[in-house]
C-alpha cells in the first residue's frame, strides 16, 4: 500500500515540479535555491520515541502499523508539490495512536534533528497521529539541525476523533543555512478541540503550511510566532476549512523581523455553503525592527454561507517610541528596554504555551536571538 502511494506521489511531483513565484501561493517565496541543489538522501531516522510513553498511547513505525485508512488520505499530494515530494520519498515514519477516552497527562515529544554530513542532504520526516474519540493528549514536534546546507521536508497528518482534545506544538530551530518546508494537516471530528502552536526561529528559507478541516461543533485554534533576522525568510500559510456548521476557529500569528529578513503570512478561512453558524477570527501582527526588513501579509476570507461571524485583520508596526523613552527614563538601558518591548509583544503567544519546559525554552531562544542579532 505504501509503495503504491509513493509511486503515485512520485508521478504527481514530476507533473507539478517545484512551485515558482508565478504560483499565487508562492509569489513571495522562491524555492529556486532548493530546486537547484543536488541533495543526497540522509535516510530514515533514527526515529525518536516519545519522551514518555503512557498507557493509552502506541508509538510504532509506519511500516509496522495499520495505517492504510489514514496515511496520505488527508495531506494531499495532488496539489502540493512538497507533500508529493515527501510522500514519494519518505522511507519510514512514526505512527502515534491515542486510545479512545485516554487522557495522556505528559506531552508526547518527538525530536527531529538534521545535519548536512559534509554535503547537502535531505530528510523527509513523516508523522501520522490518530487520536480516537474522547481522547486527550499533547504532542510536541521539535525540528533542529547543524552543519551546512540541508533540507528538512516533514509532513504530519493529525486526525482527531469526535470530542478529542489535542494540543500540538511545533518548534523549529534549524541551522542558519538550512531549508525547511513542512505541512501539518489536521482533520477534526465532531466537537473536537484542537490547538496548534507553530514556533519558527531557524532556517535560511522556511515554509510552514498548516491546514485544518473542521466538522460540526469543532473548535480550532492556530497560534504562531516567528522571529527572523539577517537574511532569513519564513513563510507561514494557514487554511482553516469550515466544512460543517457550528464550528469555531481562532487564529493569532505574530512576527518579529530584523536585519534584511523577510516573512510572509497568508491566512485563509474557507466557510462552505452548509457551514452555517460559523464563528471565525484571524489576526496577524508584525513588529518590524529594521528599515530593510519586509513583511507580506494577506488575510483571506472565502464565505459561501450567509449566517456566519467572521473577522480578520493584520497590522505592521515598529517599536513604540514613547514606551522606549519611558523605560529609558526609568534608568533602563536602550538595548534592555528594546528587548523588554519585543518580549512583551511576543508574550501573548508565549503565555499560551502550557508545556512549562517548552515555554521556558522559547523565552530563552527569543532573548538569545535578539542578542545575537546585535552582535
């Protein structure tokens, strides 16, 4: 079954090819540096196990798990070239199964580490998460790396059954010369509750796609924080598909840009014809700290129902001069005052992270990157 999916995806990628800036969804992100690099495959794994594996959780290799009803059924390789690339090339992956009604207290943590190994390399991590009805769990995916040029191209499919409650965290701290192109595909059952936290700090060229399909009465929250400096480029594309009525979505992405960096936020909310009583709110806020930094933000609403409540908004601003002056007038140095204001801007996202060690790490990363940008 997996071999057949691989072959179909391989054929589809040969038809699609790498996207270009002529494609609307990629108009601000050129993947030409990826397309012209000859990557050597780094192989599968070693695949990490959960940091803590409690009763009610099964973690297996995809090749050893009953994945046919789920694998590649949600993350479409028909219209996304990088999903097709991953599906055609992943050698194995991780299957996480959370039993019906299980309440998993400790986070299930996966650490994916890449390296260049003396030449440009590529890795295709594949994760399938199935949360049965009534289950509750927290999933943490960490992506890091070291060395020279490499590409990490992960795909995660997450299926949450009726009344499931799932928190998902993704922390990306790739090396400064790495490429990272990922897709998180979420399918929510009736009255399911899902929260995503996408935290991007590393990489030279990064693209994060987060797509969620909502069922009746389900609730979806997408939070994101991205900090770019130097010549970094990070592109966040999100799609929330209100496929059925009485569903709710909340989205808040915040970006901090320094140096000659660039970022993209494209948030799409789709309300289908029968999705009456939809309630959707989307916000993107950006703090631009350099005259050479560039942000392109594009909120989108596509509404085909008439009894809905949908709002969206985007802001781009600089540090508050009055706030900076006030802190300095209280004896705080300019650099420290600047950091305080930046951290305060990010606090709204940081405080939403319920995993205490991850929240502490995020605060540390934020300060380290701010300090590093001035050295």
